[in-house]
């Protein structure tokens, strides 16, 4: 027994030294401090508490593609403009599923056949990450979508069942789309197809840098999905909750096994995404590194876009409560909180760049104040990403709708009019707010 134990000890020591060697080699290639981590209610980067000012630019990989649907020169200029505003975090679409759904993207990252992935678009994501790294930016990459504009969960249901419905179809009034889309979580074949893509992407090596994605600190976090809901109404949400939680758990574990240096997030709207059920929200984030909240006053009928002067104050009160509720929940869970989507229409719901943004600016100021107040008090709010950067993009049509296959990318995806929530490169007052907020966050970090 003594000899056996001695050999076992020697073997363990050898394995430990080997493991240390591997870790030291990895550390030499990419210092651990270059990755964003979580410590209690805060992000950490290079040993310091890290907070960010961010934007959504879902089309980043599309612009990055060296293909007819890409525009690398425009991407470089958009990133330069965002950096000049003080933006250090971008939330980007990293998956889309080709489908017959109305108002969905074409081309897409994948088709219904496993392994049939769009290399030009993947190389566009490679290029985006390279250019972001040059500018000191971090990426949050979401891996599918609850909504139809990138194919998403409804596309996976079409792949596996041959059936789908379109969001907004009068024959299927709300909340039928959300109720049907949430069947995804219990569909084993659909989830398996999704997991196959997750494995493929997280095992990818950047074609430009030859660095595996798992070793790239430009990637801050992988998100399971954009706005994954357990259902549209409370009864269906409760019914689907076990499968929803199982999907979150299995996917979070898969991501951690493939990219242990990266954070895992859900891409969630918050309480609105769980039909107001706080217990659902808490349970959904038990295996997730940080909380997110999305805030859409017009979409949620908290304001009337055609009467913003008369409805803004009542809507702002609901926004403030939504902010406060999520800060309270994040504090109780001891996790960071990011307001990673917040959008507001231009005055009188105009779409044209340069039209007034008086009320939109008031809303942005409200979100930014909440972030700054949390920074001052050491609270859990650690960043924000406005929705969305439209930059130099412009609608091609008088009705502002993007047609399938077009490349006039703005912040508004193809399921909504282009310009509704975009921040264009001519929106000087909104840009000034973003820049001022970034400057204040930078100063508050030092103090």
C-alpha cells in the first residue's frame, strides 16, 4: 500500500507540474488580467474594477465580411467614431439562422444543415474582433435570438418541425409568437442543433490572428441568446420554465467548458422577459455571471411616441422603478448589472437622421444618471449599451423598411423601420450625451 501511494503521489505531482506548465504557457500567450472577470457585484479587468460605456451594433460581423454584403472601410470608420465617443464595449450578433421568416436576415451564419456555416460571415466576425482589439474594445457576442429578425429560435423550430409563425401576423396575435418560440427549449433536436453551432463557434480559430476564440480577451462574454423568454403570457411561461432553466444550465456549462476565460450571460430583458415574475428572473440567473436589463418604454406602451411631451413623465416613473427593481435584485444576488439595451424614439417617431431627439436625449440622460449614481455608491450597475449605433447607415426606401438581402445596415434590424431607435453619425446632441457620460465614468473610476 505504501509503495502504491508513493507512486500515486509521484504521478499526481507530475500531472500538477504538467498542468502548471500548460497554464504558464497560456498565461505567457494571453495574460489572465486581459480577460474581464466578475468579483461580487463588479467586473474586474487587470485587477481593477471595470465599468464601461457601450453600444449595440448587431451588424458588426456583416460589415466585417470581405464579401458583397460587407464593408470593411465603413466598419473601421464606425469603430473609430464609437471610440471617439468613449465606447469600450460592443454587443454584437454572432449567430443568425437562415429561414423563411418574414423580415429575417439573409445571408445568415447558418442554414438548417448542421455544418453548413457561412465562412465569409464568420471571417467578418474575425475581422471585427481584430479591429475592436486595436481600439481597446470588448465584445459581448450573442448566440441566437428569441425574435425573428435573425431567424433565431423560431428558425430552429422550423428546421426540426417544419412549422413556424411570423411575429406580427394578424392570424397569430400577441403573445402567440412568444409562446410558440419558447417551445424551442423543450425541443431536444432544436437545442442540439443550437449547441452544435455553439461548439463550432467557440472552438473557432480566428482566421486572421490564428488565435483560438477561447484565448481572445477581446471577447468579454458569450450570451445564450438575445432576449430569451420562457413564454409570452404567464401561464405558458410557467409551463415552459423547467425546460427554459434546463436550457440555460446546459448551455452555460457548455460555454464554460469551451471558453473558461470568458463570462456567460443570458442576454435577458429582466423582469419584462419573465412576465414580471421575480423568482423566475432569479432562477434564470443562478448559473449566469451577471444580470442584464433591457428598457423599451415605447415598445412596452409606457409612453406614446406621438405624444412624448404628454406621456414622458409617467413613462419615466416606470423606467425608474424598473431600474431600481433590477438594482435591488442584482444587489441581493451580489452580481453585476448591465443595462445592455435601452432605446427611445426620435421626436414624433420620425426616422430620418438629424430630426429632433429632445425626448430621446432625456431618456438617455436618465439611464446614464442611474449608471453614474451606482458607480458613485459602489452599486452593481457596471455598464450600459445603448440601442443602437446606426452610424453612417441610411435607409434606402421611403417607408424606411429594409428588404431581405439588402446591406444598408443601421441600428434597427429588418423587423422594424430603419431609424426608429438608431443613433446616427449626424445626431450630435445624443452623441454629446454619450461622450459626456464616458468622460464622467472615466473620472469616477479614478476617484
